């Protein structure tokens, strides 16, 4: 019960911080140019790079993107890889190292993914941000790789520009804190949740790289 109360307190604090930061979140005009924008030197009055084909998604499209991110290959594969990563450590070490333990770890990672993506898409909709990853409208390995990693913390806006995204920044930690205070063993605490959240950010960057160079376009 105590862990549940602490979990709710942490989540409340994170959402409060999110609302405070959202009012201060800079737009693309105040951010350094992204690789995609560097590749195209002019922009129209809306802030969208010249020649961009980007269109801000409808609510129905955003919901479809959310469902795909959770129930589609990205959700299943990321949970499977995360579970294998935890199995080798092992973490938590209270869970066995056999098939049963892997199942628990897969369920744990999938639960973190569900909470994280639900947070990102819900807050993204509230703040009018498109938190889905989009391939770079640029050329060159370095530019595209940079775009993949910067997109872990940036989102597209209705104008087609890019800005620092509070939903994308906080959502991995909402997922990790929920896991630690929801179903992890009692000796896990805030530092472990922060570590797991940071690992999730790294996994997102790797996933973006796969989406940029390998995954088929949707």
C-alpha cells in the first residue's frame, strides 16, 4: 500500500511538472535547426521547411499510431528485447532465470511500454504535439542519425515545426516509476526508476534508428 501511495505521489509530481514545463516549452523558432531543416534552407510563414510533405495527424490517426506503438511490432519487439536485457543481468534478481522469469520480465517491460506510450500520446494530444517518430526529410547518414536521436525528446507541432517535447521527456520515467512502485520488489526505489527510465530513452533512440533506416514506411 505504501508503494502504491508513493507511486501516485510521484506520478502526480511528474504530471504537475509536465504542465508547468509545457507553458515554457520552446517552439521550433527558438530551437537550433534540426538536420531536416538544415537540409532545406528556406521555410514558409508557418515555420514548416520548404518542400516538406508533413501533415499534422488527425485525432483518429494519432490514436492509430498509439495503438500500433503498443500492440504492433514496436511494442512487442521492444518489450522482448528489454526482457532479454533484464534476463541476462538478471533484474530483478528475485525473478528466476528460466522461462517463467523471462515471462515476468516481458510483462514488466510491456507494462512500462504501455504506461509510457499512453502518457506520451495523451499529453501529446493535450499539448497539440505529434509524438510519433517521422523519418528525416534530409539526406546523409550523419543528419539522419542525429535526427533519430534528437527525436527522442522533440515532437512536431501543428505548424509542421519541431519543438522540445515535455510528453516525450517525461513519459519513459512515468513508465519506469510505475513499474518500480507498482510491481518491482520492495528494495527498488527512485534511483532505480530513474535508471530504468534513462535506459528506456536509449532504447527509444535505437528504435528510432531502426525506423529511420530499416523499417518499412507506414
